[in-house]
C-alpha cells in the first residue's frame, strides 16, 4: 500500500503516453509551434509496462491513460491489453478528445478499456471549431461519443466552461449528455502560461447558470473523486471539478507519469523526477525507489486557492494529461 506523508492512500496513476495532440484548444495549447519530444525519446509501451506492473504490485489500482491525445499513439490497444492481461481487476480508463474514437472504440473496449472520458466543450459546430484552434472537430467527436457508448464502455463527458465562448450553451450541453444517459462534468479552467487571456467560469457560476433551468442538490461523492456531485429533480447526476477550492486536494490519490518518464506528484507543481534512465537500463528497482520517494514528497495542496490569488503553471498540461 502506498501512503503519502499526509496519510492519503495513493492508488491512482495517470499515465501520459504522448504530449502530441491533433487539437489546439484555447485553454490548453493554443500557441504554435511546439517543441515535441521526439518519439524515440519516449518510453516504449514495453518499457512502460515493466514499470507499471510493479506499480500495480505496490498498490496502484486505477490507471488512466492520457496525453496530449493518447489515441495518436500507435498500438495503444496493445498496451491496454498488456495492462488488462496482467491485472484484469485494475480499473483502466482513458481521457481523449474523442476525435478518433469512432475508429478505435471497439478495439480499445475489446483490449480491456473499461471507462472513457471525452472532452465536449461545445455542441455548436462553429464554437467547437473556435475552441479547437480552427479545426472542424464536432462531427467526429459526436461520432466518437456514440461509438464509445455502443462499445459498452462507461462514458463521461468533460466540459471546460469559458466566459464569452461556450458559457451561453451550458444548458444545451447538459441536455445532450442527459439525453444519452452519460455523466457530464464541468471542469474549472486551470491557469497556465500557455493559455493567457482565458477566463474560465468557477463552479458557483456554473451552478448559477444551471439553476435557472434545473432543480438540483449536492450528493455525497466518492472519497477520492475530484468532482462534487449533484443530482437533478429527475435523477440525472452531474459533477463539477473545482481545483481552486481549499478542500480539493485533501483526498487526492493521484500521481502522474509522462511519456518521457517524469513522475509528477501534483498536476500544478512544476517539480518532477525522471525515471526514464532507470527504466531504459532495466533497473526497475531504482525506478520504484524513485516512485516511493515521489509518493512521500507529494505536496499537501496545489498552488491555487479560492481567493483569486492564482500562481500560473509553467508546465503545459498537454505534457501531463491534465
């Protein structure tokens, strides 16, 4: 069992398999060009597996595959199957923009993928195009959502509410998700230097918008879940993720591993320890030793607070998978 210095049980590894993305979303990576890490510098799936299987033995019970955009990594289904075959009881999930999921949903589900989170920031084609940096993405994303539902995976949809961009259609996005029986989670925009000038809506603002049309109440959430959960009068459940609130970190059970081997104890902290050299040399015991040190040094809180005093992150979130 992995316990940090604040008594939190660490059993969730978010694993970024690439920092590349086929979108240029305004709140994540709007500026060009990007200095991508060359593919040959990334850990191979076989190398990642050598580390991850020991992490599972040490106490990891949930693995979320992220990016960048993880579906851009070739043979991702093979890696999913490696994880599933090693430990079928592990909760394997994926976070994606959904653009390629119409092609891959069936393949990933058959490999062992159980849950998927897809970004849906707009159901207006032009607004979605604006958010994605000028790329016409919505038809593919909607097709990917339907394909994922059809493949039998548990689907959640994530929306980042942005002032003067998609804030006028939150109720429409809500209705779209409700009609398909999938959970919608609104995620507060997280400040980073790669997305200057964005004004995200806070959770209270989202609730105020929704309350003009829906009656709902807060319900008890799962202990380690990052989302506050709400249920409408007709029993539709949705969530709001509020990293700026003081209690957001108290139940954090997550570590992150980037595609080039950086172990990150907190999404918002720039600090990281690299395990690539240890893994590539086959010294998994050294990698796991570093893993334990990162667990122990996990900070108590991120660097946001609810008073509006926000320190901007210098690490782009497409490098860590959000």
